[in-house]
């Protein structure tokens, strides 16, 4: 019931659609029941039976009140014609209301699913970055897209099937009681039997469908990884390996689906068997009431059986809904697992709002570790004053990226503190802290949007065309942008496929120049570029560095020779610090990195011959 209550919160904005659907379903069901009840006077007229005397149930009284004046025993054909016309009119109005109910139900399903999908995505955007580093991309995509579609089944079952079937059951049962309350009690024995018989089945289905949703996420992960890394796959001839990975995940998912289908399909034979047993019992008892006790007329018994047979279908739907809904419940649980995670804002303890960077940013004995991991950073202390360029070098895995990720608080230090102008960054609101920080990474992110929107990413309304063009010129990007088919309005394709690596980097630099952050984090952008692209990008970077406090993760040591201070990281610790010349003079870790890169020593550190 907890999941239903949470899902009903998404129904509230569309309450009028749900109310209209309920009303239309009940009117349609009432008209449907009335159209079948009209068979009683029709059969009486057809077989020249005396009309049912008043007082034998509300159905007989209701029929007398609504159609009694249209029946004339002296003119049977005219009476039959009148009954047929009333049946046709009733069926026409019934279908009108069923269409209204279906339309409102379809709108309700789609809009609730849309709102749920939007809520999950909105919340996902606000989760800490740690969630994305520990959760596979395929699992995230599966939750946002596949699980929201699967959760739609709950709304579908509740609105278009459960409400419609419930309305029919209520109306039919009312007519059954109106015809013969004793036969009705026998017929209704099936409901509690079905409910009790299916409970163990439903619990097993819920557990199985939860596993299935995870298997689906794994399959999505394999697909996403192989598609995004298709160049690597082909370069290494790894197509058979990726095929086996996907086929394995696909077969696991399909096997689970088949197992769940076998279990879910048990519900239908149980329902059919119990329904058939009840029908046989009704035939026997009803025949006795007609032929022996004479407490029921043949026309009433035939219509009663018609209602019972019509009742089996909505009862079957209602009995199958819990089984079918278990898959949706499992998907909803995964969705709410995302929604229940605290957002960055909820975790943010900062209350100070800063609007600029005045003096210095200092790491004070900072340490950091991921959950259950050994320390990634330990005893990190240094000060970056306004206008300084701090270069961070070291082997892969030394902790360089983690160190700079602590500045905009993508992660929080587990030990020590980071101080901005004398204020612990944890006391500063995330929004104002990140407004001071710009990032240009080696892996440039370009969105499937126009050049203009990519440069002014997320803030197009704040900047004029002239400002965007000025940023592009400063980034050495204006010339190639102007040569594009539609200039700044050219769509760049997914991941910027229209652009070269150097062009993508210059778009990213223009993006940072436009925002004009006082603190810049730069993951060296020239390591994978050709000479001409590197020259253009480096010129743009030099303009970007001017007047800012910069943290550079350096891959090419030639680009950091003029850094204010170079920090050499090894296993999460600063093992050396100083200027380029000072560190070379030490002939330590930095000297060895520099010598290896410029070919002045071999792998063991021995000088190479001239």
C-alpha cells in the first residue's frame, strides 16, 4: 500500500480526469447492465410468458418503471420492437461513456507517467556526483526510461482496467441480487477463494520481477558501453567478446521473463477452473428454482446466467491485476530508490553566499577516501593565492582529478578542510561556490544542440550574441564556426560529431571564457591534438588563464613550466612542490617524469647517451 500511496501523489494534479473516468465508467457499466436486464421483458414477450409481478426484487420494479408503458400484451411485435429500440439506444449511450472513460484514462496514464519520469530525472540531476560514479549508466537509463514505462502499468491497471472492471462487477452484482439473492451468494463464493489462492503467487512474483528489472539494467549497461566504445571494439577486433557479453545478459533477462510468465499464467487457469465450478453449481441450483420451487422465472434465470458469464471477464481482470502489477511494483521500487536518495542540496550544510574570490584558496591537511576504499588523498596542504597557477602532476591514479573535484565540492573532504578567503567551503552554498568555478576537461562534453547553445550552455538567456561571439573569438573558434553551414545556429550532433577534437576543445574554452570564472580547473586539453590544433588551443588557453586562479592537471610538462607552483602527487600524497626549475634541481620525482617525457633518461632513471 505504501507504493500506491506514493504513486497517488502523482495522480492528484489530474484528480478531475480520474473523477471523470470513475463517473463515466460507472455510467457505462450501469447502462451495460440495464441493456442486459432488458432481455427479461424481451424473453417474456417472445415466449408469451406473463410479466413478472411487482415486488420480486428491485430489478423487476425498475424495469416496470422504465419500460413498462412500452409493453402491450395485445401487440407482442410492437412490444418487442420497443424493447429492441431501447436496447439499441442504451448500448449507444453506454459506448459513448465508455469512450469518454477510455479517453480520460489514456490521458491520465500518459500524464502521470510523464510526471513520474520528469520527477525521477529532475531528482537524478540533483544527486551527488558519487551516485553516478558508483551506478552504471545502463542502470540509470533503465530506471529513467524503462522503469517509468513499466510503472505506467500500475496506473493502467488501476484506471483503465481496475476501475472499469470494478464498476462492472458492482453493477452486475447489484442486478444479480435484484434477480435472486440466494443464487448471487453462491456466485460470489469465487472472490475470496481467488484472493486467498493467489497470495503466495503474488509474493513470489514481486521478488522475481525485482530481479528482472536489475537484469534489464545490466543488459542496458552492456549495450551502452559497447555502442559508446564502438571504435575501441573494432580497433581490438572485440566484436565476438561484446556479442558474448550482450548475449549473456540478454539470455539471463529472457530466462527470467519466461520464469515469471510461467508463474503469472497460473492465475488464469485457477480463475477459469473456479469460475467453471461456480457456473455448474449455479446451473444446477437455478434449474431447481425454476422447475421445482418455481421461485424464479425462466427469463430471469437466463438473464441471471448472462450476468454471471459477463461477470467472469471483469472478475478475471481483477484477479490478474495483482499478478501483472508485481512487475510494475518492482519497477516503482527502483524508481523510488532513486527519488529517496538525498540530493546535493539536502546534504549541503552551507549557508554562506559568496559573490567573488578575493584572496586565496587553501587546502588544510585534507584527506579523502571513497566509501570502503583506502585513502585516495592524504595530508594535502597548499595555498593558491589569487592569480596563481597551480599545476598538479603525477602518474595515473595518483589522485589528481580527485583533488580538483574537491574544490567545487563534487566530493567533500573526509579529513581536514578547504578554505576560500578564510571560509570553510562546506559553509558556502554549493550554488555560489560553483558559480566561482569553471572547468575545462580533457574529455570535452558537447551536446546535441547548436553552437550558440553549447557555448552559452544552460544560460543562453543571459548572454547576447555579441558576448558569445567575443568568447568564441578569444577561444580561436570563431573562424571555423563561421564556416559551418548555419554558423552559430548549426546543430553539432551527438557528442559534437561534426567537430574535430581541437574544435571541440575550443568550444569548451569559449564556454569557460563566457562564464568568466575567477577560479579555473583545467585538465590539460592538448595531449591528443595535432600540432596546428594544439597551437590554436594553447593560444586560447593562455587567454583563458589570464587574471584567474588556475588549477592545471598537467600531462605535458612543457605546458606548466611557468606555473606559480607545481605539486607532484604520488599515491595520494604531495611528494614534491616548487617551481619548474626548483623541482628539476631536486632531481627527484618531477625530474624523473620530465626526463622520461623529454627522453633524457631510460626507464630506470639512468641518463641516456647524448
